[in-house]
């Protein structure tokens, strides 16, 4: 009852439109057992600022107000459609953590999801991808695994491009089943 009221309240009073998806996609998500990559919501700019500090959100690109609304729409999409979620893992970057927080509430950070776009972090790419592949090989659940991460990480692991706030649904072998873009 509370969730239904909150969903209606969110749509009507917070000016957050719902994400729409094909019924076949929703059915597949409700079945569970999927790996779902979500690129962080809208955070203006690209890359990381020169003074980037992983432990200080003030030094990072952060979600805009539009990005916060987009994150809330993501969460609303999952709750409204009663899509089962096993675990939500996020990059340690603030824009990913905030996307996960606004969308799902509970999440854990996982360094293998971090960005390696900037030269400063490119040395981590090989280890991150190895760790992520090993984790995904061992993950099994009748619910869905949510991974909130970056463009470069998604491109590297599943060879697909993504927009801010886009949901990319894969099977256990990381084959893209479908995607849902929130524009």
C-alpha cells in the first residue's frame, strides 16, 4: 500500500515521468536471473575533473537535478513493475553511488565497476575486468543483479554503448537481451 501511494505521489507531485518498456522486457525482468547494467544517470560533462578525489564528491562530476530525477525514475520502474532485485552494486564514483541510492536505496560499492576513462585510472582496467568477469561467472540468483557503472565499463564488458541512465539487460553469458533508454 505504502509503495503504491509513494509511486503515485512521486509521479504526480515530484514531476517524475515513468520509464516505459515493452511488456516482453518486463516479463523477462520479472523472471529474474538477469544481469542488469545501468549507466549512471545524467552528470554533466565528461571524464573526471583534474582534482578528482574518490573520497570527496565535491571534486567529482555529480548528478544534476535532472540526473536525480532520472535515478528516481529508474527505481520507480523497478518497484512499479515488481522486478525482483538480488543485489545492487555500484562503482565507487559518487555519480554511480547517487544513482544507486536514489533508484534503489540499498547498494554496495564494488571497485571492479569503477571508471578507467581517465589516464589516472587506466592502469586498473585489466584487473577490474578480470575481477568483474569472475564475479559474474559465479553469480546466480532467481532475482536480478544490478550493476551501476560507467560508459567505458559497460562497453568493455559487453561491447555495447550506453546513454546516461540506460538499462542494459544481459543473460548470464553477458549476451545483450534488450535495453531501456530513459530520455
